[in-house]
């Protein structure tokens, strides 16, 4: 078994959804306004790799002396990889451009929080349901979130981290010796073995009628792959 943990932090001059997207500062008077986490700012990652040889077969705990039977029930091993990642960031947008910057006059001016802290907002949006933040028409509840719409005044640039990623892959392997230099190997791989849905981040536009909702997942449904080969 091998386990490892990584803590990291990635900052950028401006938030971008890809590494080849061109963007501009809101104003050259204060470039720190656009300082933001990078889209791949995954703060924490934990992984466990393991392999377990089943104690069945010739010379093992459950000894099998018969050669033909040993080839059938011996030589099996089970392995797996479990991964846990913290969420990736996305930006909350208000849909207004209240500040005429240069050369991009269409940049979003951010949002305004009322009666709610950023940490509480983060926790609410990570829940499977956050009814208090959603208005009757699907947009953000204006009691807590509203777009920055006053001319010449910027709101807050908020970056929320999406759901955690938790996934487990497993494999079952059979290794059988046919002759001295000829071996048969069979392997069954189960990707996302528990078929656990890991949802992606929700819609970040507070004026969208699907604010905070998501219809996509970070990992595919369970997939089973079978392979067999000879080695000599």
C-alpha cells in the first residue's frame, strides 16, 4: 500500500477558464482587483494505491497442491486506487459592466453580498440543495446576492470552490504459469467501481434561471474493461 497527500495553491493575475484564453485587467490603476485562483487551483489531494494477493495457491496460506486446481484458484490479486480532491474554483458573475475599463469594456463587475458571508455562501453552494439562495424563478435570491449595477462602482469578485472529487478504481488480476517460460494473465478493471456520481460545479451566473444547478459530472459512470494476454 502507498498513500500520499499534496497541499497546493495556485494564483493567477486574472481568472481564466483555460490556459490559452486572453483576458484584460479591469483597470491598470489596481491590477490586484483581478487577482484570482487559477482554474486548476486544487488545494488538497489524497491518493491511496494498494495491491493484495489472495492467500490461495501453492505455498500460500490456503495451500493447493493439485497443479490443475492451483492454476484455476491460485494467482489472483486485487488492487485499487482511491482519490480524493478538493473542488476547483468558478466565478460568480452578475452580468453587468459598470466600469469602463481599457481595452475591454465588457468585463463583469461582480456581485454584491447582503446578510451572508463568503464562507457561508461557499458552504451553501456545496450542499446538494441550497433553497435559501435560490429565488422563485431559479435566479439567485436577491435577499443575499445581487449584481453590481451602480455605474462606476464595482462589486465583489467572488470565486467559489465546487464539489469534492471522490472516486475509486479497482482491478482483479489472474496470473497463471502454463509452462516454465509461458504465463497467462487475465485482468478485469472496474473504473469508478462504486458508480459514485461526482457532480461538477453549478452555474455561476446569479441572473441565470439555473443558478447553482448542474447537470454534469466530473467522472464517467462505472466502466468495466477485460483483458487477457500471454507473456513469455
